[in-house]
C-alpha cells in the first residue's frame, strides 16, 4: 500500500485536531505516514498519539532550523520525502501556515494543489465547499500527485491504532530557504477555555449582544457548559470581541457537538464556518433571521432575557 504523507501540526506541544482529521482522510488513499518538522525534542511525545490515528510511520525532521525559519523547512522536508518515497498523496492541515507550505511545495514539485478540501474519495477526488458553503464542487489534481490542504473541522477524526516506526530525516535548506529568519516568538496568553476549533461546545455572540461588556453573558454560558467562545464578523468588526475568535468564511471553521448562536442573524458567510455543527441552537429576537433555517432548536426572544434564564436553570440542574 502506497504511503500518504501527512504534515503534523503541533499545538501546545501536542498533535492538533486538524492533523488527526488529515490522518483519518489519508487512510482512504493509502497508508498514512506522519511528518514532524519541529525543533529538537518535539517528536518523542507525539509518536504514540500519531500511531493511535493510523500513522504507520513517523518521519522525524528535528532541527533548530525548523524553529529558526518560517515555513521553508517544512516545504523542503516534504519535497525531499516526495522524491524519496513517491507517496500516493500529501495532506496538510489547512491552517494559515499549512496553506503556505502547500503552495511552496507545489512550486518545488511543479505539482497541482487543492486547498480547503472537506472530503476525499479513494481515487483522490476532492470535495471543496465554495461560495460560503452554498455549493460543493469535486476537484482533482491533474499535474502530479494529490497535494491537498484539509479544512479543519470538516472530518471527524477516528482512531485506527497501530505501532508506528520512527524514521529520522535530515533537514537540508538551500540559500533561498534562509532568507527570512524568525527573531522572536511571543506566545498568546492561554485561556482556560478549550481551543475554539477543537471544542465540543461553542457559544457564539453576534451584533445582537450589544456591546463588548455584554459579551460577559456569552462567556458565562460558555464557561458553564465547558465550551469555547466565538463571535460573528459583525461582532468582531464592532469591537465586541477579538478578531481571533471570529467564526465564518473569513474566520475559523468549527464543527462542535453543540453550537449556540446568540444574537447572530446567520449571514451566509457566518454559516460557512459553523454549518457542520452537530446540534445548533439559535436565540434571536427576529423571527425571520436566516439562522433559524439552519438551527435544530430556535428561540425567538431577547437573548438578554433568555440566556440568564438558561444559565439559572443549568446551575440548578448542576447543583441537584
């Protein structure tokens, strides 16, 4: 069975959920091989988790250069492996970094590339969601091997336990790969809440919340449910909440078990980032709001009246 290379995205010292999703898709095309391109000492703690999701082999390319330079080490290692092992495909999580790695890899290999893929067939045919999720198209790479970036939260990761073999790989960079150097890394302050794209519960607020101060109500409900907080573009553009929590076509894509939309009208651009959620609950005072077309449960009412009542009831049930 041919290998399928999957670039590992590390988040907080662990294998990210988008990587597990890519490994799940990779098993349809062949035998997954994870590729770790990180600073020395990173891979050891990742191998077991990668094996749990089907990685039969883990290529470890650890080097100070992986942290010193931007995306070029990852593109260089992947290009070298493609030439060595002739994989059936290369899958990369479709993060901001991942899309740039894929683009650079495509140039190095003179290969086609497909971005933001939401599904893959056994023959390499990819499904892509376009026009804010209103249309799904089928695409194939016609030059070279399937090289795709997988949109986060588009696939449910499923385990397929195996014991991977670990193969060291050299990181070899040319002069063009070292033109941009990372001089400083500043870590964002971590919240106690789960990562937005990986949370099983997401509570999101829109312009209907009213103000940045009133977003405390959204946060209170999210914390009570052990969930993450998100926001619509209208809310972030209004300064109610930071842009890094924006959900939608130009923000993050989420697919939680429970998505609660508070004061969000449901514009198609927002729906593109959350419509695959398993259960959607919407609260909006406008009975004609488009979000109700998508919601499994809808409440027509003022969120500032409805949500405090819900919080009170949840607290009672937790206490009993």
